[in-house]
């Protein structure tokens, strides 16, 4: 990825890798065994062999072959971003990993995807050439997708098998997508003759458009395949991964179909290796010549002049200066990539109902490519020309710093939203703490007291909507508590054992003419992924069998027995059934909302219908997902400004969002200071300066010899 970055920020004629440029590298270096020969004086290598001319598109100067490359890129980007869009929720829901582990693995995969371009560039430049590298690594890419899709089939083995298959698949996908990344766009540039440079420039715009179009469509479609389509009784991750796999197969087929039209340049040697060798030799040579009697040199890279040409050394100097400037930049991409992890996890705790459409939490990622497509013409045709009209010197470094500020503001907004979301969360319990509430299902008010606990000061009314949970402080990991119930002048006592870090409901009810109670366990946290949780208490004197939808069957015993919680998609459930000894009756539950937990009490059967009372145990998600739009606007605008220099590198709750906001602003300040002291260098001026320095050095050497003769 560094190669890709440098090829965009360095002067146009300097390329770190031919894979990243679409043209042979201009770095030159000759290694001669003859010490008398001056480095860099050997004749340059011969030009590449003549390439055949590709047929043109509709009489234009655009080669027909680029159509296959653009379609290939669209399909490949669809496959990658579509798979990655559902990856975090796959770890969370399918593997049942926690948020931290899911986020860590997601970013480890992203980091690997940004490292493997180095491997692809070396393979293309030094061994196979761009065409064969794309073919071979695309096959690896397809195999990875297929393994990943098979690993998402629930009936295939246990969780260990699923994890192994998924990790192997992700590794191959990272190798494939990263390996072809520096080759495809450069291979497209190779299709143009030198006299069609303007068409080549427009091609890269079309190429970038295909990337964002593939990303836009896939990040909207694959979450639908995951959430709205059910297979094996749950979210269909096998389909959500299978469709991107099919698109990658199509990408490979399309690319091979254009084989006869391509101009294929042979491998030209990898410049990155030459640069590394030059730097290594300079360091070693400097360490060997530490004597004070040896004259100093202007720059530490000048110690490579015994072996490498002055042109290569001069250009490596420029690279190292830019590399120093790049030190703060990975933080931007580390935070930017959290759209697919922490921001998606944040969306699972929000209200996704947009009226005419319910958005999946991982679909929010489609906003980024959509906004990029909107912002690019706005910035290029509107904002930047306006800034130039105002005579403001808005340099690339200032644009990048502004992009960082916008990204920092985006994470600041994310932190504010996280605070509002957490207001509906259950309290976090510490050791020797528990929560309790009272559900009075009797016909009259009940006064509840707990020995040595100052709780429930007021009587609990019949079927009163429960107040917030009350906190119990225990004397150990568990404690036996003495409960006293006062009801219509009667006093009843019960003992229940309460465990730490648990949540309870004390149910008070009348059975067979007397007051009784039962202590049941509640959920300790919100249902994950925006699901709703519901359980039933059967207040009838007969057992019931409940049908919530066509696939949910729940049996609840009589006399106020409670069922386990069932997790359901957010929806209105009015088509259920309640089957008893006396017949079958309709069951209406109403709306079960995002992230809420409900207790439904079956109280009576009257008039051919089931009478119920519904209590909301945990509040529904009340922060709408649309509040994420401002942070996506800011991060996308920041990306447009920051990506002017072509950088790309990718890397967690309320406190994490605040931390990342501070980090990004700190990095922005550091970058701005470094940019202030950075002085741009024209390569032609650099070469002229080197020539003058060489002439001056020769003059000094002649003078030194003359003085020695006089002595």
C-alpha cells in the first residue's frame, strides 16, 4: 500500500514500482564490478519490446481492452466490500465473539489486505508481470471466497471448523485482493499508447468510479442478503458471502475473456528492492567509515555513491523526506476503517426504522461510497475553484490537515451519539451487586420489603408498569434474602437466594385463593444486533402452547410459570396463536422494537381471544440511525480531502470514540507542524544541484592535489 501511496504523492516522473505507475520505473541503478567506472554512467536499459495496438472503442482513442478491466474491477470491488460489510456482525452473531474480539480480527484482516500489495508488486515487477500476477492471485482470491462461504454454513461441523475455514478463507482473500491491488489499475494504464495520455487520465477517473460503484451497491445489497433472507433458521451468512464469491468468479472470467486484446509488458525489475538495497548499503558504508579522518558527506544517503547512481540516490532522498512526512498519516486510515467495525456495532444499538424501509445496521456503510461519488465533483468543480478565487493557498498538505480535522469531528459526533445510546442500556454491575424489580400480577396493591434493604418504599399497584430496577448490595457472591409481602392486611414471608451481577423480577400473584411469589431471572443486557427479546408468563390454570410466527413454538406451564426469552427480529407480531385444552385462540403481541426486552403475561381468555399484559423490561433503542449521517458526511468529506495525496491505510465505545477523537486531532497538529517545515523540491532542481556539487567537489580535489605537490 505504501507503494500505491508514494506513486501518487511523489513527482509524476518518480515511481517506486512499475506496478503502481503503469509505466516503467525511472529509478536507475547500475552495479559494476569495475571500481574505476563511475556509478550511473552506464547506458540505460533498453526499452520494452513493441506492443500491439488494441482495437478502439467506437472509433475513440480508448482501447477496447479497458472495458474488460473496468468490469473486472467493479466485480472485484463488489466481492470485497460486500464480504467485508457483514464481517463484523458475522463474528459477533455466528461465532458469538464479543465486540472487542470481533473488532480486533476485523482490523487484523484489513491490515493484512493493506500489506499484501507489497507482495503483489514484487511478484509483478520481478517475476510474473502484471497480467499473470492478476490471474494467479485472482484464483487464490476465488478459492478464499469459496472457503469463506462454506465456513458460514451452520450444519457443516462445529464452531472450531467454522473458525478455521473462515480464517483460512480470509487469509487467501487478503492475499488475493491485496496482491492484485497495485497491478490492475497499472495494467489498465499499460493499454494506452503514450500519445493518448489524456485518455489514460480519464480512464483512471472511470476506474475510480467503478471502484466506488461496486462498493456502493455491495454494501447495500449484501446486508439485505444476510438479514432479510433466512437459511438454516437464522441470518443467511452463507448467501451473503456466496454472492460476493460469485462476483469474484465473474471478475476472473471477464478479465480472462479480454486476454487477446491486452498489451502485456514484461517484468521490469522491482524498484522497491533497489531502494532498500541502496539505503542498506548507505548505512553499512557509513558505519564502516566512522573515522574522523574521512571527509563528511552532505547527506547520509551519499554514502551509497560508491555503488549506486546519483539519480537513484537523489530520488531516494526525496522518498525518505516524504516518508518522514507520512509518519502521522496511518492514524487517519486506522480510524477511517472503523466504519465497518465500531460504527456498525453502534448502528446495531439504534432505531433503524425509516418508515418505508428498515435499514440493516451494516447497510449504513453504503453512505461512504455514495457520499464520495457526490463530494468529488462538488469539491473539484465547486469548493476548490472557489477557494482559489479567494486567493487562498490551499495546498495538498493543508487539504490533508483539513481532512483530519473533519474526521476528528466525525468521531466527536460518534462519541456524543454513543452517550445518548448508553442511556437505554442496563447498568453495568460490579461484584456484590444485583438488580431487582417487582411485577404485581395480583388484583390489589402489594407492599414489598426486603430485610436490611431500604427498597420499595411505596406499595406496588396491580399490573403497574415496573419502575427502574433497584440495586441490591450483597455481602458476598450470593446471599439469602428475606422478603415480606403485605397484601389486604395479610403478611407473607419468603426467602430467596440472590447471586451477584444478576438481574431479577419478583413476581407476585394470586393462585388458588392465596398470595404467592416467584423470583425469576431477567436479561442482564440488551439483545444484540437490534433484536427484540420476549418471554411469557402463563397466568392461566392450564398449560399453553404459543406460536409467535410460523417457526416459533413455545410451551409454558400453568400457574404463572415463565418461559425462556426468545429473540426475534423487530416487527409487529399480531398473527400468533395460543393453543390450550379448550381450543386455539389468536395471540397479538404488537410491536417488538429494536433492542427491547418484554415480558408478556397471559391473564385470561375471554370472548374467543387471549388477554395479555405486556411489560417493557429493557427500553427499546430510541436514538435513530439517521443521527449517524452527520458523522458519515464528515468522514467522507475528510476522505476526499485526505485522499488527494493518495494515502491508504486502515485500523472502540463511548470512551474509545473520545480517545480516537483526541488522537486524531493530536496527529493533525503534528502533521500540520511537520508540513509547515516541509519544503517541496523540484527533481530538476535537485539534479542541477547535484551536478553543481559534483563540479565543486572535483575542483576541490584538484586544488588539494596542487597543494600537496607544492609541499
